[in-house]
C-alpha cells in the first residue's frame, strides 16, 4: 500500500507544479528527497543516559532506528570532549518519509498549543526547509507518562527544488500550514 501523500504527489501535485512553472522535462519537477530529524542533547555531557532516551524517543517518532551523533571537537568551556555522544538523528526516505510528513502536518502540528502556522523563514536558498519543534510531546507515539524531560527536535525537509519559491509551493501543495501574512 502506497502512502497517501505519495499518491497525492503523483496524482495532483505534479500536475499543479507543471502548470505553474511550465517544466519541459518531468525530471525537473521538484520532489521531496529526504527528511532528516535530529535532536541535540546538551545535558548528555553530565548524564550519558540522556542520549539513550533521546534516541529511543526519536526512534518512536520516526519509526526507524536513530543514530547517535558525536561531537567533532573539544570545547573546554562546555566540558565537551572530541567524540562524546551529544545527540541523535534519523534520515527518512521513500515511504517512511511520506508517512512521517503526513503525521507531522495532519496530527502533530495541530496539537501545538496556540498554533498559528509554520514560519516560512526556514528556507536556505537552495530549496530546503528547516524547522524546529520545542516539545517532542506533540507526536502521538510518545507516551506522556514515561517522559522525564521535554526535548526539542529539528526537522529538515530536503527537496530537489532549485529555489525557495518552488520548494514553498511544493510544501504548500502538501498542505504544510505556513503562516499567512
């Protein structure tokens, strides 16, 4: 069974983008390449179990095993040594990516308190979009009772769009709730 958003992309979004930007080649039409989820755990310097719990939470959210990330250099002021585990990340592609995006847009983001939309300032100039979530509790996979502390989460959506305008249009067609100005 194909994910709902992937089917929507094939059936309607491709045609909309083709009509709006008048692509001559089908391969020029922007698509989502991957979604990268990451958590930085600053408190992991004092307590190594913090990275474990963050990785477990990220695994639950993504539906795919999280990889622990290590520091690249030592910073004495933060008591950080080279090679210490300091965060975790997951890269989603294909069906898992579309299923996560569907859950993010339709279930998780509406659960944010006082949610008015996602700011469109997260584009990098090359068609990629990044956003931060302050509470990982908005995801229904997380059991509220087993959480010892609230963690933040970074989400980066990597697209094949050539510029920010094309990428924003692509995400809007996926119903990403951008703030209206």
